[in-house]
């Protein structure tokens, strides 16, 4: 029995983001010893009784299914004890036991890695800043790390590829699922110029609670994290806080102090983050350490070509959701509606014409991996997880977002509060009071939404969609 299979077994038992994994590794040393141990050994290692009982189940059936699936579709598996496993992640209190990857994985142990994060509802200023900084940083030789989300993430990945650099996208779902679905083409391009990675096993849906877990890997892989266009309650700020706790360098792009999208970035600068205006502001801090892979001459050339290129956004079909301020003081403002557009240009009607981002015919023919094949060894797969739900993100994600009997039963106040909660990050109660409701009204509505199974509460008075 190979160690990789044992690591997959262990990752399935512990679950993503588990802090108990390190207890086992520190106590027992090797995955072989962990597998061979018994209940008392596990309890002595300091893990919960629940996990100790799970580890006593030595059946390898599910791990074998995952291994078969990955082998069939050429999905790489990086295990915690592999030489290529990112050393930066080993310093985390809750490192992933395994990383599933696809594409051309850069040497994450020898290359400078810079994480770029920001809001999905980006401003025109934020979009241009993200493009410029990611373009220049990637051209100089750094690997751009992002989450492949709408907005800043997608723009950063696009800029890195356009500059001829490398990028890595960290997913909050299984390696066989494209999320958001409109970034199918972007993901294909990322695989050619870098890699997509995830700690979630194949067929894992992009549940909202996966993304805060995923964010620690985005910040953990980077020697520094750049925050662009983020308000104080955004998911990007969660990643920034992770980076601070992980001892990483924090950079932020300053913006208008009155801007709703800049409250988080400006607060980071106030609290000690380094303000950056261009890629050189970042690269200069690491050029000596990574002199073998950083090319300052290329950076100089890139600075002449790093102006935002809307054609690149359109060609890679980047999902753009632009931020609309509460009021327009300038009728010629370049900010436009809070609707997703592909490449920043297509209308909502054009999007619907594509059947909610359904794949193109040639993708249907050539992308057997996204259709999936059964990780139980059968020819076609249902890609179902343990709950029996479909593992395909493009089938019907977050059905609670759709019109349904449950949703229709809500009051207008409850609907408004529910719609304010994003699908990929947690929010605080305070952020919901900005809708104009009292704290009591918000708490009462959240209680109803939780009872009806639409949201979940998290530690720290946070709420997230199911």
C-alpha cells in the first residue's frame, strides 16, 4: 500500500483545514505509523474522540476511488511528506494533508510566490491596479497566487498569463469542478501556464464554508499577500488576516478614503501594511533572496506594457462584476452595473443566452474530466459526495439561492438579509445592520434563515450560506 493512498485516507478522515492533523504528525511521525495505530494511540496524540474513532476504520475503499480517479485523469497528488510539497504550508498550524493539482505546477519551494486578493465587486480603479501589479510582478518571475474568483482574482490571473508568467489558482472545491463556472476558459489557460490546486477531494462541491478554509492556503503559499479593492468585511480581508497570523508580508493598494471598496485596504495600510503602487514595490523586497528566478530587466520592460488591456479580459472570458457606488456624482463614471459580465463587456441577456454559462459544444466533447468519471471505477460518474448530492458545481449550486418554497416563505426583510450574504464568504452581524435594520431585526431574521437551513453560523458571530 503506497504512502500516497494512506495520505489520501488520512485527509478524508481529518477533513479539510483540520488542526488535528499536526497532532498526529508530531506524535507519530509518519503516515504509516498513523495508519497502523489504534484508538488509545490516537487519544494520546491529543485528537478528538470522534476523529480517533474514524481513524480506527482502516477501510481504504474511498481512498482507492480517489486514487483511481486521479490516475485516470492525470491529477497530481502532493502529500505532506513529499519533497515537492510547499514548505510554506508546513509552517501552518493546519496544513493540508494532500494537495490535488492539475496543469504545470511551478516549483513553489524555489520561486517567489505573491498572493493577490480582492473583492468580486471591483471598481474600475481596482481592476486596473490589479492588472498592472500582477502583470509586472509575474513578468519579473514571481508566481501569482489567487483563488480564481470573480473580480480581482480573475484579473490578476489574466494579467500574470498575459505577461508570460506563472499563476496558481487555489480552489474551494474539487479539482474536477470549475467554479465560478464562467471561468472555465480561464481555468484551462491557467493549467497551461501554471496550475490549479485544492485540498478538497474530487466531487467536492463549492459550498460557501469551503472558501474561508481555502483562503489560508492562498495566503500560506505567498511570501507576501497583496490586497486590492477590499472593504473591511470582505473575504479578501479574511485572507489578509490569515497572512498576518502566518507571518507573511502584507501589501495593500491605497485608494480613496471615502470609497466603500477601499475601507479594508486603507485600514491595512493604517495598521502597518506596505502601500504599493506597482510591481517593483513588491519585487524589490525579494530580488536578493530570489535572485536566481527574479529578472529585473524583464520587470523594467514589463513596466512599459502593464497598462490594463481589456482585450485580454475579453479573450480569457474573465467574469467581471463591477462595483456601483450608492450615488453617481459623475455621469460619465466608468463604473457600471452590479451584474456579472464575461470579459467585462457582455450583457446579462447575452449571459442568459449561454444557458447560465453552460459549456460550449466543443468543451462538451473534449472535457471528460469536468463531466467526471466515477471515482468508484465505473465508466460514467455521478460525482456524488457522501451526502448523496451532486459533486458538479455546474449542475445546481446553492439551490437555496433559487426561487423555492422555502425562499418564498420568507418575509421581504428576511429575503433582503439573505441576499446580502455572499455565497463564498462569511459576514458579520454588524455588516448586515448597514441595510437599515436594527440589530434585533437582523438577529431575528438570521435565526429564521438558520432554522430553515439556508445559512450556517460560524464561530466569531459569522454567518455564511449553506
